[in-house]
């Protein structure tokens, strides 16, 4: 029996499923397969670029962060505040070169809020083999934030965010 979902829930679940599909295509070596070799692309350049970058690339990581941070913001953030607080603690421990001018950060930095904003506005940069840099800026108040997360922790961050989605799904279907 399928449980009825709202439009917001559909977006949350379907964006998660789509990102999971990309991960599974990578895990199952799609780009090295005969199937991929025989695929016809409307834009052949895309096939060539995928060969160069792989599936697990900067764009895919940005899609995952968008699916896990931006889409669920209004829907589940409040109900899973303790889980998100733990992720903030993880980010506090593993980010580096953090700078914030936000008054709201005077007691503790709201990493997830800033990283969510950075992802939502595509203010994300990658220093290959090193870090991902997130920048958040409020033009009205002239406040800004930036932090760097070493790439070796980015997969862990995505897994922690995924765990909240899985928990939400379990709670929803139970």
C-alpha cells in the first residue's frame, strides 16, 4: 500500500532517489560498461565529458547537497533539529578557515544554514583534491560567511544528511 504524499514530500523523496541512482550508477561502473559505450547521446559532448569527469564529480556533489539541504529545509528541518544539530557539530569540528560576520553566529556558528544558502545560490567552489568552499552573503545586512570542508569529509557530510532523509522516510512510512 502506497501512502499519499504532498508535493513537497514528493520533491524530497524523488530528489533523494535520483541522487541515489547517480551514486548507484557510479558504484556499478556504468561509465566502464558496454551499455554506456553503446548509448547514443543527443549531445555527444556530454558522453565525452562524463568519461573525463566521471559520475561522482563536482556537479553531482552539488546536486546531492541541494537534494539534502535545500529541498528538505522547510519540510523536515524542525522535526529533525537534533540530527541537524549533530551535523552542525560535525561541521564545526571538520571545517577550516571559517569566517563569519553574521550577528546570529555570535554564540555558535550555524554551519548548515550557511552551507544551505551557499548551495542554494551556487556559491560553492572546489579546490581540486583539497577542499570545497562555501560562501554565504546577505547583501542587505552586509554580513558574510565562508568556510572550507576538506574533500575527505564531504562524503561523510553527505552520508549524515542522507541518514536524516532515511530517518524521515522510515518515520513517514511507519
